[in-house]
C-alpha cells in the first residue's frame, strides 16, 4: 500500500524539484528530480510502448542539471520538456481512462 502512495507523490515532486533547481541555478535539485522520476521511468520501461526507452527519462534531467551547472537555462528548460510531456501524458491517460 505504501509503494503506490510514494509512486504518485514522486511524480509531481520530481517536476517541482527540477523547476526549483533550474530557477535557483541549483543543479543538485534537478538531479534529485531525476532520482524521483526514476520509478515512473522504470514503470514505463516495462510497458510494450516504451520498452527500452523508458529509462532515458532521468537521463534528460541529468543533462538538464549539467546545463544548469554550466549556466545555460535555455538548454536546461529544453531538456526538462520531455519529462513534463511524459508526466502530463501519463496523468491524462490515468485520469481519463477511469471515465471511459
């Protein structure tokens, strides 16, 4: 029972940590966001549509952290975009699948 609660909490926490990390120029927060996104990417790696590609999601956030460390916010935001799109797509599918 504890794992689903932690799983669902880690999804928005990952995005919040990453956004705060980019805004404050703190790359450790972006790396923490990548660590929090790992359970979702591991879950996607087991699905047929994302098999083999799911584990690349935290890699984009690690690259974003490197961009923050170098002081390039534009590249940091661009490399955070796949994580945002994946999370919003996952929430959209999870919520609207219950109503159909």
